[in-house]
C-alpha cells in the first residue's frame, strides 16, 4: 500500500513507540497539572499506529465505494479492500483457496455471525469455557446447549475436564469455542491441542483471537492437519487500527452453504421478486456497503506488526510481564490474579487488587493522580472473574440482587493493566509506584462513589473535555461572514 512506502515505517521494536498516535498526549491530573498519558488499557482498545493513519490519509483521495463501481477510484478501492482480506488470510497463514476472510465490525459480530449461520439442531452442543469473554459465550447460548468447562486452581482452563466433556458429548458436540488468550489473565489456550481433541470427536473449533492476534503469531495450520483452526476472529481496534473492523476467517464452504445472516445489497448476485441468488463469500457475508477504510487500516496495521515481527513483539511483552511481576512482588498489599510466574503462555495482562481498596477506587486514583489509564470491574467475563476472586454462589446471588436494585457499589472486580507492543518498563514503573502510594494510603484526593455506576469521582475534579477535543464546536450552528451575509 502506498503509505507503507512513504514516511518512516516501523521495522524494529524501538520504532513502535514513536509510531503511536498520541503517545505524548498530556492529560489533566487532580492537582491541576498535566502529564503524558500512560496507556495501560490496550486489552480494551489500542491507540492507532501513525503508519496506519498515514496509510488512510494516502488512501482517502482514492476512496470510493467498492465492488460494482466502474470508475477508476472504485476499481482501485476494490483492489485495496480485496487486498486487505488477503492480508488477513496471510497473517494467520490460512489457505486462501479454501478459506475466506469476512470483515465485520468486531469480534462480537464475528462470533454472532458463525453462531447465526451454523444451523444448530435442538440437540447440538457447543463446548466453551468459564474463562470466555461474554462475546464468545452468549451468542452460542442463543442457538445450542452450551457446556462451560471450568478452571484449575491457578486459573488455567481445565484441560482434563475439557477432554472429558468432549468424550461425554461425542456425537452431539459440534463446536468447541475458546479464546486464544484470556482478557482477564492473559493466559493462552493450547488451541492446536484443543483443535485435535475437537476433531477427534467430529467437532470443529472456533478461536476468539481478540486478545491473541495483537501479541502472537497465529498459524491456522493446513486444512487437513488435525490441529487446524477452523474459525478464528479478531478486532482491528485491539491491534492499532481502531477504525471499526473485525476479521473472521473460516472455511469458504461453510459460508457457501445456506443463507447469510444479514441480507440486503452486496450479498446477492441476482434478485427477482420471488428469489435471491447469493453472491460468493466474502461478499455474501458483508451485507451493505462495507467499511473500506477500516479494512485498509487493518491491513496496514498487520503490515507494521509483521515488519517488526510477532515473535519480537511477544518477547518484548514477555519481558515486560516478568518485570511487572518482579516489581509487584515488592509491594505488600497487592493481590495478583492468575499465574505470576512461568509466564511464557501469557500475554501482557496483569490483573490485581490493592487489599482493602475498592477496585474502582484504585482505578480512579491511578487515573487522576498518576495519569494512568487502566480498567476495572469484571471485564465482560463475569464468571471467570468471580471464580478467581472466590465469590461464593450465595454472595453472587446477593450481589446480583443488589445490582438489580440499582446499587453497583459492591460489585466485585479487579484492576487490569494491559500492555501493547509499544509499552515500556517506565510504564510499569509508573503503575507500580502509584500502586505503592495507594497501598500506603498516600493518595491525595477525596473520592466519592456513585452508587448506581459503582465508579469513584474525586472532589474538585471536573475537567472541561472541550479544552482537549472540541468536537462540540463542529456541531455548533455556523456563523457566516463576508459579502453574502451582508446581502
Ligand atoms: C477475549 C475477547 N473476546 C472478544 C472480545 C470482544 O471484542 P469486540 O468488543 O471487539 O467485539 C474482547 C474484547 O475485549 C475480548 O477481550
């Protein structure tokens, strides 16, 4: 793509940080000062690469609606958009002659699409785990009986229980749907082993790679290989291209059969008043005008990650994790969840609590007194988080009743700091230093909890967002100046 030949394109790890849009953006603190934001919420969404932004800027003069347009810009845009699909297939080493990449909005839409498209029968079983993000759990529940495999004492997926469930439901189990890596503990699943076990009983595997794709090289393996991954999905906004695209890779034959889940323009070849003849995948699965910019942006991000090398990124993030836990061990009063050593099979996610301090309060202090962006709560994986926290069934029922009555102030949760390929030991130091202050109750603000949301606000902190981003100005009624106004 043109932009990748211009400007400075990252090719080593040290090029990545300067390529992050907004890396030095100052944010306001409670004491009235400002400091560059420390972005430790990459598991939710990463910032954009500058290279991605430049690629979009270079592409925009050529942008046009894709497919069926005859103008040069439409032809060029179609080539770029089709090329983006191919880039995703190469990224996960999928055989393009038998596999298709479908662009969606995000991972959630990918999972829903496969669940909607499967054609489950009443007796069919999907095996998943209690570790899953709700996006890789709830869509299956709508269509099939879902079995949730539990965890070991350390928070790993219980592989023995998984194999037992596969044996118990052999014949009925159609799919095993697991994450590539957990958004709570960062633990990676042995996806190729799981694929082998699923295939042995005639089931297929779906891998939610939202937390894996930004951190590790992925290889679907050849179609006939017992360890082959049948379906895989991820989100561009978690891999430095936050422009509204998700990618779903799966067998072309799967998408060829049946009707698409969403219908309308683009998905059809021929329509009569009585009939519709479906187009071929991926068009059949991308109803309406697709997000061309988002696809191009994702391909640009993939190009950057591949130039630097996924193995180099994995090694860097591993080093950061080792460093983070080494430093966290020096703090009495911080509890970490999931394994804190033998970190090879863990991506850059650290979940913790400061003893005696509400998770939402810790997160608020980190933000308002440290300029550190983290996340707190149950992170759309409530069952896993509650199990790691040891919440009893009785407490869970009581807390759920409280939430239903409009009180979230006692919702259990954790604080999550998550690294990206550009994170540094300085980021870890800033986090651990602030946590140290929280442990010693050396924070300065007076924080008040909102009962309905559970969030904490500091007294006296009410930043004017329009000072930093003036979108509201664009919406204000325009004022015309000049001759036409006088006439
Ligand atoms: C493991 C996992 N799966 C799925 C999702 C959902 O991704 P999206 O919000 O992009 O649909 C997330 C988002 O945090 C995630 O961490």
